[in-house]
C-alpha cells in the first residue's frame, strides 16, 4: 500500500487550492453516537475530476483512498477526519479489505458512510481472500467473506470486489467466477477486480467471460517508481489489451517515496521500518533526488510527484494510497493535477534504473 511511513507527522496542508479547502468534521461526540446521519460540511470541490474505472460503469476521482491504516494506526475519529478531507476535495473512491485490522477498517468506513449518508456518492472497493476466517476464493468462503464485509460496511452492495488470489487454498478460476456471478446477480457485487493473478490467468478469465462468466475489469498490482517488475511485461500487455483498469497499490513504496524517511537511522526495527530500509540504497536515493527536483519545479510535494508518475503510465487509472494524517490527503491529491513533462519522466526513469 502507498503510505507515508513510520511515525510521520506533517506541519499542515501544503499551499494550493486543494490544501485550502475546509476540512470541517462533525464533533468528536457525534462520532460516538452512530444513530443519525451527519452531512459533510460543504460541497465536493473536485466533483468534475472523474475518470472511467474501466468497464465497471463507475467514474471515480483518479486517486483511491485506502483503508489499511484505519483501525491500526488510525482510530475512528482520526479516520473520519481523513475521509471527510478526501471527500471534500472531490474524492469518491475507497478501497479496503476484510483482512485490514481484523475487519475494523470496514467498520470505520461503514460507520462514516452511514453517518454522513454518502453511500450512493462513494465507489467502494473491497478485497477478499486473505481473511483468516474465510481464506481463499472457494465458493463457500467467498460468499461468507462478502456477507461479513457487507455487514461491517453497513451497505447492501460492493461496487468493486477485488478477488485476492495470493492466499488460501488455490481455487479453480471458473469456480470463483461462477460464485462471483451469483453475487452479482444477487445485487451484492457490481463489478470484479483481481489481485495476484498472472497474465495467463487473466487471459483464461477473459475466455471464461466470453462463455458468459462475469469479467474481471479492474486490476490491483503493487507498482511504483521503484517497483515496476511486478507489472511491466506480460501483465501490463494483457491488462492493456483487455481494457482492464489498473489501480496500483504500494504507490509510495511503503512510504519511502513520500521523501520523509531517507536514512536507516530514522526508522525502527518494525516490519514497516524494514520495508522502508529496503529502499534506502543508491537507487532509492537517486530516485528521491530526481523527484525532489521535479517537485520543486512544479511546487508540489515529492509524494505528489510519485502519484503523478503513476498517472502518466498507460493503463493506470487511479493509484491506491493509505494515509494516517489529514495533511497527507492534500499533499497526495496535488499529484492528480500535476502534469509531468517527457523530460521529467525521463529523469525519473534514469534515476530509478
């Protein structure tokens, strides 16, 4: 997931129209009483910024807010402030998983949508397949996982169901799609995405779709300036040929591309600290310096340059980012409006080699 790193704080939103938008939220007391809807203050300022999410029929803001930090490093009150800030700036696409914080992320997002009465304004993506209670994509566990997610999210449907094939007992793709077809016909799911499928499996899925099974229309793949190998090659070619919308996760390389942590002395021995330290080499340093320079030229944060780079890549529709501070929302959303020149892109490519 793309997040800012270990123990990072920010002094405030950066300058710029997006950063000056009000982030007024409901009082903390209201968050403790989820009985009545509370509207978000003000109208979304970026409502006109929408792109088609592949063949799903949905149109989204080209930056998806992930919920990986919610219920883990971010409590419900802070998470709702982040969600408010994202929505008020024009954001309308959320992505969570039934495995994040043992379902607490879904509880938090569901409470926010319910309290703000915004369910119909949000394009909701949910990843299933790695929850230890319902592992894998077998028919029984898939149905149980979706039902449990719907309950936690206080909703009757999932807009994009991401099928995670990286855990659990391998299941025949035909069986998984047959179950997904039932979920779609029942109105519980609107469109299908995937994570962990190979290029050949995507081809198999499209062949099955020609026989009447539902299509996989969205692809989640770990992808960023420093991690291109998982996507470049056959997977990119197949996704492009099939018109699959790519929503890359790990957009900030576990927070390293935010530019806050630049030495091993700044990170601890935690899992995240180890992930950050893995990027702290000559290649990572060169890449950050190139992005710093471009960010200074465009008057945007380094993290926004990382988002702009992803949006400049063919087939990428909207990166997924996870944050744990309101200030990060404004910083990252600046990457949506930034346009990197060919010279900028060449500089980043050269630095990341």
